[in-house]
């Protein structure tokens, strides 16, 4: 919880700095202002880095706790560049696939609007179903990348192979994790200090049920 407070606080401050500076990019004279542009770029990079650092630290803490080890703040604060790069690649891949699904659904809906407007909502509904299926299908891709030590493409394929036979259980797990995060937001963001570590432990426990307790990605340094 202490690590979540530190990492989440820095991440939130960087997000607020980015929003503030992005409004000042254009000066009162209508010209680009170099200082706000530089600060906005710095804030965005810091936001991404601290977000990755927070995810990796939470996953490391969950792995230590589930392996009957007491996580220390120093363990969670440790920066693991390789794990963060794998995490970044995995998140980019997932977001790219989700964006592709949404764009295809929007394009199909636009074409149907020209041909038969009554059928225009159907591609959007199909896109929503595809997003739900994909989200549950890739629920284990993050621990596969961090704990399993797989590259993003390998984790993508492995998560699909592991969750397809148990897709309904994967959907239930995704809904539980979403409910935990939403519950944290409802308590004025303070609840995230509790719900984020709990969500990380839940996801890690689900991973260990299928793939064992070995730390192949050397996330804990062992």
C-alpha cells in the first residue's frame, strides 16, 4: 500500500503537470511556447515510466506475498528496466489490437449507414463483443510477460491458448478485477491504494494456478 501511494502519487502528479502545461503550449501571442512544450513532453514521459514502474512493482509484491515472502518497500521500489520494457511492449500490443477492433467496427458501421442505415449499429455491437472477448482472452498476458519472462508476442499467444478452454472463468476474473479498480475509484481514488495491490495479487494467483510459481522472468531477482 505504501508503494502504491508513492508510485500512484508520482504518476498522478505527472498527469496533472501534463494537463496544465498542455494548455500553455500556445502562448498569448498565438505562437508555440518552447518551455510548456518541453515540460509537457517531460510530464508525459514521466507518466508512462511511473505507470510501468507501478505495474512491475505491484506484480513483484504480489509474487513475493503469494510465495510466502514478506514484501519490503525496497523490493518494490527497485527499478527493473527489462521488465518495464516487456510490460510496455505488451501494453502497446494490446492497445493496438483494441484500437484496430474499434476502427474496423466504426468503418463497417459507416459503410452500412450509406447502404442500410437500420443495420448500422450491428458492427458496433459486434465490435463491443470482440473487445469483451479479447479482454478476457488476454487477461493473463501481463503476468506471462512479467513473471513468465515471455516477449509480448509469445505472451499474447500463450494467454490465448491458456484461457480459450476456460473463457467464462477468464471473463469472470476480468469482471472481478474491473470491479476492484472501479471500487477504488469510487472512494475518491484513495481506495486504489488498497484495491490495486489486491487486484495484482488476484491476477498473480490466477496465473500461478495455470503456470506454477516459478519466477521465470526473474521479477523478484531470484
